[in-house]
């Protein structure tokens, strides 16, 4: 019988795993608790959390219990991993509000019912009341500063101007989280993205020093584009799982437009399709690979936003790019009449209002390069003015290139 380890290996979802042979035997003979930490630094999770949550779903499918650890305490410090600047500090109220919204999104991946129902805990329950001197005397002695500074999560900050002692505490706090979950919930595994390797390994080391028994960490690969950059950046920034931040149509369209070389990793990492089907779709060539992209986009959108929204997004995309007709489900942005001057709207203001570009400089470049059309009329003058009479049908459609369509409506 296949174990969760076998399934994750078949999908190339394991990047690093210490004590691998010991772990293989563990999940073959025992149902364990496994935790994923999420720092609630925003009111939505984004695509960077997607693969770890998929891992969690596979562990639950194989009978293991997911523990979602909300970093209500550690969010007040901020993880320096992968950051060149210190993170903004949040208030307790901000953190609590973010946690409530994130909880709803997690239910897309794991179930909170059944014998191995997922549970949510908040590390604020034990971190915020810690006595610092007691903590350092008891646990700080197990951390070697030279080894900590050699960790990848600190190196970038050291090279870009220094690391505060405030931030160095993050590794200790995350390790203490694992220890508390190990002692209170018999949690033996932490999972996360590969950029968390140093922090996660420190937790494994702490538990093994104190308890002389098995604890493990498993990192998953980061989702990368064909040119090696982190996947999930859009015109407006991160690709969010909250439809108020990234609409289902934008979400669908992002996956519909992936490169041919990215199809395999997206299908195997972000969908529950059988691997035989993943391999079949990934082997398609030429125009046929577009069918694989449509399936990937639909399956991922369905997982996050539900089947109804996925069907609508798919139909909108096909109407725009294949039928060139229906715009009912096209992303619609309302603009104020105050943007008009003498019933005229500057093209650069229209582009920014549409979220197609974040600044007038970038908007001007798009126009001058011939990348902007209004109602199928290409605009080449960055001083072009849109007359209010052009909104006679109720809206105009701004198009960027061949793939971005925005319906602009006056409030």
C-alpha cells in the first residue's frame, strides 16, 4: 500500500528531508500529526502557501492529522527569511483579523471533520506570555550563534545592511513552536517551503536534543517560472487566494498563460489529478499543450474558488480569446467621474485606474510601445484623451496586449 511519502515522491514534492529512512518507516507504521506554520502578516494567503497546503492535504488523505499553526506571536517579530528589509510590525488587532480570514481559506485544502480532522492553534497562546530570561536560560543554550548566522535565511539580511537581534529570535521562536506541538500534540513533522529549511531544521535539532526521539521536517520545492523566478507575481503584485484581491478570472488566466515548460510542475504540484493524467497532459505538444493549460487553470481555480467560479472564469476566457464576443464576466472596474476633466479622461489615468500599470511611467511605456487598445482601437499617443461619450454603452474595454482585458465603468 502506498504511503504519503510514496505519493509526495511521485509528484516531486519533497525537496529536503533529514533522517529520510527513519521517516519512511514512521509513516509506514504510524499515523502522525504534521504541522504547517502560517504567519498572518496579511489578511489572505497567497500562491507561496499553495504547495505546503497541498502537502497537508495529502497527509490528511493518508490518515495523518494536519495542524495549522497560526503565528499570532511570531508575526509580531516577522520572519527575515528571503527578505532584504525588516518586516513591518503588526498590532495584535491586525493579526487577529488576519487569522480569522485565513482560517476560511485553509478549509479549501483540509477538512476539519472526521477522525483525523485538522486543527488550528495559535502560537500567541504560549509565546506572548513567555518569561524571556527563563526562555533564554532553558532553550537559548541549545542554539549556536555561528551556525545560525551561516543559515541562508540570515545571510541575505546580513549582506544587505545587517540583521537585528529582534529578528534573530525568530529561529528560536519557530523551534519552540515545534517543541510545544511535539510535547502537547505528539506532532512529529513540520512542513514548509524550501526557504524555511534552516528554521525548520533548528526545531528538529532542539527536539532531538531535549527528547532524544524522532522529529522531522520536510520542505517542498518552491514554485518557479521557466526563468527561475518565484511564480505568482501579477500586474498588481502577489497572486492571492482571496477573490477580492485576485479575481477568479485573473486567477484562472494566470494559470492559463503559463509557459509550456511549466505545465508539468503546475499539474503535479497544484492539482489532485492522477499522475498518469498529469504525464499524458504534460506530453502534449504544439497547439495541444493549450488544452493542458486550460485543464490546469480550471482545476486550480476550482480548488480555490469552487466549480461555479471556475466555469465562469473558463467561459469568460474562451469568450474573450476564442469567441471574441461575450464580456459579461470580464473583470469590471468602477471609476469616479472625478477622474474626468471637462468630460475627458487621460489615457494614463485610465490605465492606472484599470490596474494594468501601477504608475504613469509604466503606463506611458505601454502606450508608446503599442501595447494598449481601447475598444479594439490601438492607442499610440500617451496624451490621448478618452471622451465621456465613449462610455455611451455603459463601459469601455481597455486591452493590454493580447491577454489582458478590463471593462471600465463609470460609477
